């Protein structure tokens, strides 16, 4: 059975090490929170010496901020569909598709973000006040334009965004509850597709983007 090729260059080895550390940190922070997590515990989960973590991330806060930044960057990339879309049906529909897939593939990262914000963002408040605020204003402008063009009902863009975030991220942040109500089983591929389609139908019809 062929084995995966090992990274050869110093840059590739660094990228692989950082990827391993960030995956372990995402898991630990999602389960223990910032206060309960330790660099030693993250190193144990990553299967690396603690010194390796400090080589790439000097402090726990630096590592934590990178985990939060990673999930937020993934969310930002998902929102690029707004810019290329002809209207709300395509733009918001594709955004829901992307956000649901992120909740499916990155549940731990979403939980880290949710826990941080629920505790009044003691570590990333500056990020909320700058990057998130700027991103939100740009999305509000797009939604306002669609409203003025008569392509959707005149709803408050911010409340629409809050609803989109809450609905899609629920499938990550409250995954255990969903699994419990699904007879103790994780959602299958078909169930994820059904959930995504249902959310799109409810929201897009609710804002008058489709009839």
C-alpha cells in the first residue's frame, strides 16, 4: 500500500507542522475554551513536543488568535459569492451552501468562535471591531442594493445576516443536539443536503427573493 509523500522542503515541513498544530488547537480550544486549554495539552493532541508549539506560536494567545482567524477567513471566502452574484437568489443561496459546508467540515472552529463571542470576546474584540465590522458593512451595502433594485423585500440587512449566521452555524455549534435528535447519528450526506435545501427555501422565500 503506497504511503503519502513526505514534505521535502523546509517550507513544506513548516506548513505541515503548523497545519497539525492548528488542527489540534482547534479541537482543544473548542472543548476546553481558551482558559482551560494548555500548550501541553495541545502538544499532546498534536503528537508533538511542546517546544515545537512554542517555535511556531510563542504564546497560547497567538495560537488561539490564529485558530479564530482561520475560521473567520474561511467565512470571508464564503461571502465572496455576494460580489459575483446577479441577485439575492444566487448570492444568498450560494452563501447558505458555503456556510453549511463550513459547518459540516469545520465544526470545532465554529465552536471556538461562538464560545469566544459568548464570553464578550476577551481575546479577539479588536478583530470584531475592525475586520468583522468592515465585512458586515460591505455585505449590508450589497443587500441594500438588491432591495433598491426590487429584487427582494425591504428587510433589515443586518438582521438578515444575523439570521444566516445563526441558522447555518447552529449545525456546527449545536451538533451534539442535532445528532441526539437524529437518533444519536451524525447527519448523512443526504440529510445535510436536505437541511441546506430547506434553509435556502425558507430564507429565500421569506425575503421575497423567490416566489
